[in-house]
């Protein structure tokens, strides 16, 4: 039956779905998921069709103006997913739709890159070429080349091969001998790379057990639970992903692999591209560094069905593949899967929801499961698979805890490298083995204090101290990007008494270089990696053994393989531990385990030094003994006692304004209304200043709620907010399952 009406969500936020008439000419193409142009007020707007209702209560309907695209942009399951997100994450459907479709697709502006192709208009005889040669020798050369072509080729390539120019080509065109035609070609961000095809490795026993479980799930996707693959670093998880994808393809299905943005390195992409090298377009890659044009091409490669595997960061969970058979979420514990702007979704959780909607298998892999996922496995909601051994049979590295309190007593001042780490580094340099030093803080000095009046240089917009960057010779705020010149004297009291204190990676690098003048030391953090290729170049040099000591932030903590690294130093393990965040302990445990996984991947056993002022904190002790289960038990006990996730969901409202009093007043009013609206099953916290009270010039107040029935809580929060008119300069945002509690 031909559709009479179409229900659409227009891209602009109006919090309402609208019905339009479907003109006869469009009837065979208007369906759920199509993009259309509709009249809206006195303009026209882009929109997505979300339903084909048989009847409508609306009156005075207007008609759809145009169809956008040759195919539905989204399938009905993705629209179902969008509705779920809207209800769960307390977020308008328009905002959700915006994440589902990349901007370049929504706008429909960028199209395929066009290239000029050349071919002969007819068969050219050699005599004809020779005849032409007398008058125009260059044209004759080019004509000869064209006459030899078996297929049209890009004009630019032809001219390069023959060393002839465009003018000559145009002359032949004028003579009617060659034809030039524009054709669409894909921009391939990996065009300059060659992929050598690889084949399945022979699995070890543990891997084989895990793959069998996956095969079972793929055979019965309707009833299979999500699988949690808990495998130590280097246990061969990626090989299992590859073989499971192969198996999904063999069943005529497609697959998505989610990888944290930071781990989406050329190395990772290459592993997938070379295993699935049978067609050039088999693997599409989605990440934030693609140009608009590249994103357009990759998206169409997926939508048209040419790409059957998508590897990408967070938003690739929305990849518009058909017949989805498998979603892999690598490093499922990574907090970067959480989007920190609306819609504030968590890609791992969405993968599980999408899996359920599309009857597809979901595989979560990690060396350090998140408490949420491990809890789900323990409760039987997920199926747990274990890989306890490293593929190469290497020992887990030896973890040594260095008590910084003792080191400080010995050295009298705060040293960056304790004695033990220092001598281990000397030993590695002698043996020509490599060292990684890890510190999760950029810059040179973390604060600039006046020893006369005690004033610190704080960011004018945020409640944090400015960090001194020596290379740039500026003070900068790591939260809002504000920068300032370095004062010679204290701007508050005028004394020449400024002292630098605290340290970041820049100072570690300088300090290490001073201690080991002959060693090659490099730093890898957001400051030193501003150039596009710097990251790749540094890693290449490190792999080739041209760097002895690599200093860096979390950029170097994850997913990289360096067989010659036998020593890892964690300069300060306490950085995350003392944040006012209930996940602080979990993050520290994960970080130590992940960083430690960098050591000793080759023939030689690795050693890890963890410098800390709190050597007996559980996350450090359990990480030291590689005891995940022990850590999990004690952390879970703490979470249960405090009603925190995974026992309860949390919902965090942030109320912010440039005017402190107005933000505070609004937060208090909102909390009062919530107290009236929420039944007793929900825990409602007092409104209080956020730990980070001021950010980017805005004063911030928090209201934390907890409960089990999250969709219900979301709806009550939405209704309360809708009924409460906030002053114009006050904004309230809702974060469901929050990860940023500062
Ligand atoms: P993980 O993802 O768990 O860190 P990887 O899949 O990257 O581990 O495996 C680590 C290394 O071991 C890789 O170089 C990989 O090619 C290799 N590897 C994995 N499985 C096998 C196997 N069954 N036989 C031989 N080598 C393997
Ligand atoms: Zn700031």
C-alpha cells in the first residue's frame, strides 16, 4: 500500500514529530529512515522519516518537498535505537538523531570527489597517429598512449606517465579523438598503504574455547547473551576478534569493531585491513580525524554494502550496516566510550542494546573489565570467557611498588625518579633495552606560587591552577585552554618570589635527559604531538629502537606493542586516586594494569616500578599481584555499601551559570521540585557545588540521583525540568550513567 502520510523528525530541535503528506511521485521511496526536505514555518528543513502512520490527527498538512539521497539513510532498527537513547539518556530525539548521522551526511552537501577520466572516442589506427605526428608531434605521442588504453584512466595519471600537458589533451579533445568525463572516486585515507594479506593463526587452547563460544552465539544470535572476554594483555584477544568476524562474514553477516579513539592507530587498522584484504573496500574506518570528504565516502561505502566491516571509535556504533552479525567492543572498560556532550551515551552500552534490537552477537573484550560488565557476567547477564595466559608464554611483568615517602626522606626534596627506578634505567641503557615512563599530567610545572604572599596563578575562568609550559614559555589552563604570559614578579604583591612547583611530562623529559645525557629521550603527549604525523613518526622511531626512553601521558598507556620495552616506570600512581570520584580506585587499578602490560612482550621479562605515596591502597596492591578477582570483590563491597553503580544507576544534573548566585538558586529550586516529583525508591542528593566549582567561566552545582528504574527516573527528571523555567543564563544538563563527576 502506498503511504499517504510520513512522520518526520526535523533536524532543528522542536521536540515534536510532525506529519506530512507524501506526494504520489515519491510514494515508492518514502519509508522509515529516508531523508527528506519538508516545508517548515516559512522555510524548508531537512528531516528523517521515522514512521509511516496510517492516520493522522494533524490538520492542514503540507507535502514533502523532496527526497534526499538514493537510499534510506538509516534502517528502522537504528531509529528504534534512537528512541531508546532518547528515553534512557533523558535527551531530545533531535539531539540523538544528530549523533546517528554524521553532519556531512545530514547536510548532504559534500559529495564524491570527481576526477577527469580519458578514453579514446573510437579505435585509433597507428597510421592516424603518424599522420598527426607531422603537424603536432606531442599530440601524436599522447594519442598513441590513449590508443593503447584498455580502460579509461584518470587524466592526471595519463599526463604524468607521458610527461605531457593539459593543453595537448584539450587539443585532442577538440579534434574529437578523445573523450573526457568526470567520474566519482572515493577518497581513501589509506590509499598510500599496501596491505599484505594475513590468514587465521592456529589458536591456543584458551583461545579455541573462546572462539567456540562465539561460534555458538553466532549460530543462535537470537538467544545468545553478550560475551565478556577477559584476557590479560597479549593473550590474543584481537586474534579472536578477527576470527569471529571471519565467521560472521561466512554467515553472510557484517561486523562493527569499536576501539577507543586513542587506540585507533594505523597499526590497529592495518591488522584488520590485512586480514580482510579480499576486496579493497571490505573494511571502512570511522574516526574523528577524517576529513568531511573522507567521512562522506566511508559512510557511503558502508551504506551501499561494499564495506562489510566497520572499525571505528565511539560513534561507529551507529554504522549503518545491514545484516549486522557481530559488534566487538575492544577495551570495553575505557571511559572514552562515554560521550561527554548530549546525547551523553556510552557506546559499549549502546552496542549491547543494538545487539538486542538487531539479533546480533556482542563481544566485549578487555584486560581489565569495568565493574559494571564484570558484575553483569557474575550475575549471568553476560557470558564470561577467560584468557589467562599470554600467547608468547611470557610471564606477567614483575611489579615493584616504590614508597615515595621513603624516597622523599632520603632525597630531602621531591624527586621525579626514585633511586630504584633510576638504577633500573641505568641497567636498561647498558643492555640497550627500552624504557617507558608514564605520567598522566602534561606541562612542566603544575603551579606557579608566590612564596611571599602565597598567591597561586589560577585560571581566571576555572578553579584550577595554570600549568607552566616551558617549550611554549606560557602558562596554560588544561580545562579551558586559557593561556597567559609568565610574570616575572608576583602580580598580587609585586615580590620577586615566584616558585614553580609540581611537575608534568615536560619536566620529566628534561630531568631524564639531564640524568642520561647520552640517551635518546622523547616525549609523547598532546603538546608534543600537535603535528599530524608526529605520533606515527615517534612510534616508528621507538619501534625501530632509535629512542631509548619514551616519556608520555595516557597516549602511550594503551594497546601498543613494543617487544624491546623491558622497563615501565609509573612516576606517580596517586594522581587519579585522590579525585572525588567513586571510580577513582577502579581507574587506578585499570591504568596500572594497562601500563604494566606494555612491559616485557618479547623474549625478556618486564619490570614495572610504581611510585606512590599510598603504597597500601587496595587498587595498587591488587594490581601488583595481577589479582583482578580480589580487586573486584573488595571494590564491589564498597560500591554496594554506598549505593553506587553497578548496584544503582546514577543520574547527575549540572546546573551552571556565569552568575554564582543564580546557579545556586536554580539548583536549589530544582532539587526541591525533584524531591516532590521522585518517589522514595530514588535517592536524591543535596544540591552542592561541583568539585570543579568553576569551569570556563561558569559556576557549577551538582545534584546526584540514584536508582534502578532508569527510564522512569529519566522521564521524571525531564518532566520536572520542562515545568521549571530556568533564568535565561542558567543551563541544566542531565547526565545518565555519568563518568565525569568533577
Ligand atoms: P591482545 O589483543 O590480547 O593484547 P593480541 O591479539 O594483540 O593480544 O596478541 C598478541 C600477539 O600475539 C600478536 O602479535 C598476535 O599476532 C599474536 N598471537 C595471537 N594469537 C596467536 C596464536 N594463536 N598463535 C600465535 N600468535 C598469536
Ligand atoms: Zn581555565
